[in-house]
C-alpha cells in the first residue's frame, strides 16, 4: 500500500511523500499530529484521507474532509493547492471541493450532495459556528443542514490547533459529544500542531520528524515605544536585504496599515496583505506576495525583492517564505508559525533572520524569555517544536446543555456563540461581509439585489460599527426590505451594503474605513434565478417524487436503522401536505392564467414578469399546516417533526412573526383544509386546524425527540437533512432554464 500511495502522492504533488505521510495513508489519521512547520501538514491532512476514501478503505473513511484553518487565515492558497492535486489526479468530478472562508463562506453547494465525497476548506469561525447551529454567513434556515453534515460522516482536521483560542476546546467538546450522543455515521477529529502544549486530546499521536532542517537566527529589535510605528518602519528598512523577501507580521490590522504607510513615507514600496479584501483583489495581492523571482522556481522557494507587511493571516495557510521575518512579540504558537515563514524552504543555506520586538502593549513574558535566551542562535523547526514554553490553557468550550440548547434555531434568535469561537479581545475582529453600491437616492431601493460573490469584502465588526449611522444597509429578516443597519444587526457574517461614494475601500489596500475615495463597484449577481420550475406540478406527484428521491438517497448513504430510514421516506411523502391550504393554493395561482385544476405543489414560471402579489398572510408557512395535519392525525412524532422541519422554519420553537398574532406563521385557529388523496391510497380527510396550545406542546414533543436515546441532536438533524435534500431533488426534476421572450 505504501508504494501505491507513493505513486498517488507523486501524481498529485510532484514529490515523493515523507514516510510519516505514507504511514497515515496505511493506518489512518491519528487524533494528534505533531509536525514542525514546513513538514507537509497540509499534504498529510488531505492526501492520506483521499487515498483511503477512494482506494484503500472507503467503507471505513468518512466521506467529508473538513480542513479547518485558524479564523484569521488566508485559505485561498490552501484551497488552490488542493484543487491542483484533484485536477492532476483526475478527481475533480468525483470529489467536491468547497471554500468556506470570508465572503466564500456563503457557498452552499456542498449541502446538496450529502452522498458525495467532498473536501471543505474553511476557517474555524465559519465551520465551528455552523457546528453549533449558529453559522456565520449561513442562512438561518440552512443552519440545520450545515450542522447535520458537519456532524455526520466527516473527518475534521484542525490545522495549528494552538492558534484556535476557545475554538480548541469547542472542537474537542463537540467530538466528545458526538461520541457520547451518537451520529448517523462515524465522525472523527485530527488535531495538527507545530508546538507542544497542555492540550492532550487522547487517542493516537503521530510525531513527524523535522524534514527541513532549515535555520533562522534570532535577534531582538529595540524599537522605541514612544514613536513605535515610525521606529519600526525604519528598522524594517534597515533589516531588509536587497534582492530578498522581508515579511513583517504585526498583531493588528490597524498597526499593519500604519507601518505600511510609514514604509511608504520612507520610500519603501511595500505590499500590504490581510484578509479584508474583495476576492479578486485578495488573490492578486496574495499572488504578488508569494511570487518567486525570475531566476528561481517556486519549488526552490525562490524570492523576489519585496517587503511584505501583513497580519496573523500568514500564520497558517499561505506557503510563504522570506529571508527576513520581522515580528511583534506574540503568543508562542503564533510566534512559531511566524518563524516558520523565515527561510521556510531552506533557500538561504546560511539561514534567515528572525527579528522580534515588543509592541507598546507588551506581550507574553514566557515567550520573551525564550527568545532572549536564544538570542544570536540559529534554530530549526524541530527546535521550535521541542521547545517547552509555558502557555495558558485554552478557554473552556460549550457544555453539553449549551450545545443541546443551540439545537433550536428560532427566527428571533438573539443568542451568540462568539465566546466559543474567539476570545473577548478578538470579538471586534470577527467579520461581517460588505459590498459597495452607488445610489442616486441615498439608499438602496426595493429592487436592489442582495450582495454576493466577488462584491463582498470581510470587514472587522469593530471598525464597521464605528462608521457613522446610516452608512450600512441590510435586508430586514421579516419584511425583506432594505433598511439602515442597527448596532444589534451587525453580527459575524451579516451582509451589508455601503455607499460607494463615501469610500471605505481601496483595491491595493483592501478595507480602508478612513479613505474618502469613491469605491469602484463590482457587478452584482443576477437579479433572477438561472433556473425556474418549468411545469405545473401536482401535489400528489411532488409528494411521490420526493419519497422516491429519499429512497435513492438512503440507498447511497451508510445504512440507517430500519425505523429511521422508514421515517425519512414517510416524512418525504407527507412533507408538503400543508400546501393544500387555500392560502398556498392562491399564492401558486396568483397572476397566472393557465393553472390546472386540482391541488398543486409547484407553479410554472415563464419569461413574463408576474404582477405584484401581496399575500394576505405574509408569514404563511405551509409546513406548519403539514405538522398540524399529521399531529392531529396521530402520526408518528418523528415523521411529523421531519415533515414540519423541511424548510428550517418549524423545528423546536414555533412563534408568531412580526405583528401577525393571533395568527401563527400565517395559520389561523379554525382554518379548514380540504381532503387530500394520495396515489398510494392514503386519504387525509378535511380538517379544522387547531393552533391553540400547539406551540408549547410542539416544543415539548420536539425536545423529547431530540433527547431520545438512539436519536439525539446529530442524528435528528441528519434525518431532517435527508428529507430536505430529497425535496430539493424532486423539485429539480421540473426545473429548466429561465425562458426569455424570444424563446416562447
């Protein structure tokens, strides 16, 4: 097997794998992998899993690899490297690859194919928040699907675990709860680290040798605290060796901007790199930062003459090297990663220079003592891994009762998981997502499309909140209209629009809140979907097709206990019963001239725009009607729950929205539904709906399901997901390209 993996890895990367990487392919991923910087941890995380999933042990290898980088990382280069490996292996059609970081965190295609082998590359704020059912940049109604797939049939790999802050304990606690509460298919975790510390997750440990032997000399820069930025800029200019790359790593974005400006004032044309760029600009700047000289190849670690000013973003992710690295005093795990960017590839046989200084706010005294003790010495990645530096333990993660409480996902949720993602001092650096638009009227109109894709820039919440009131706009969750953002709207992952005429962004510097220069706007996404339902679909037909899709999906996934699989199929067959309600049938037919007779599930969409339609019950949820029909019909609680939950609105807590009371999600006590006959021979008689007392009784029953032995939150969410995916696929049977008038 080792020889076969060697061929596999060489095809992907062009290099022979290290022995420890081959051992992982033969034996599986351990719980803890300790490896010096530059020892090939990304290869070790991805290729052994991929080889085992597709070749050596597919039945024993989770089908999703979740590769987690620290939240401030630039994940683009890691994503690009893996993309290249899949392409060279001819696996791009067989293995999905998805980026879940920054603006790309909105990408949701991975959720639609739970049976497919896939690699998710993301940052720990995005991925752990989704594993807690409060996903940053994730739609609330999609939260249960993300949650389910991250806790089922997944191999988590945390890169540089000691950089995760509270995320370290959160990831460990979630794995512990998966083991205790059970999942529908095995889910495991591997932690990777270039330092040794108090974290001991248990299980197997692999220690990789120092395969590089590269050296960097340690020296201190004495930078006067009174004029710190100006003095540091002068020190960088003095330390830079012409013809090589110097990397300057600052602890904050604000100081990185200031030092970059100070270098410009000294005539030094430096490059500024951080995560807060729009996608195209970030890729361009990152490519320039990592570019090699004309006389050396990337494989040799060749440099070009460059001074790069950056933030902790380079600690994990970018394969970046410099002859000289200047860093502020930082926590030990961060310091080791920054040191790993010095002479990373051994391109300077005599070694590189690691220069450090103490920022005005001070720093970790234990780290300063170690650096001082090694002043003038050349150290290798192996030396840094073996060093014993006292480090504080990671803050505690969520308790069992916290994770169970988060299983609820109400529309009016106000709770937060920030404390389990980052430390209190870092909360303001969590990002929202901003796009710039130009308006003649001073604000977005009703038809303004949502921002997406290339438009979006991750923006630190603390700096966004300091903008003048009225600068940021967002779409109201209740009425769907644009309005000025309030302070409590500005949460991690929130999408906002900013006035391009007021500035705030520069293509070469990224997010620049004090810049008054008008921002060049990126083109927004399309206003209409590329695909629409191209046919009238009857209710009975859609229900039977959804049940068929559920059966096909179950057959392609690890086998569930018989009773759970049957509940999924039955719930799929019943999920849209509530569409029989007059309010929904009226909505389907509104403005259309050719609807067929009978109960419908889907309406045919054409090229001509429909007249404006204002429903009498704007918050109407047909799946609540499904729940009421099944509830009062005495159907199994699990079937009833899965049918109700298939859009993510009716799950644990059910409450009126907005000012609709006494209605409940558009349903009035005493509403009457017509009889429904299915082609299976099943008959649902006409019924008067009773909503009195339903919310409390529903919540009690749903919580009892969540806590049922043999089910639990992770399995329950996975069953929800199977019904939802079956519904999506049944609907897609009738989708087609949006017709244009010329096509008619």
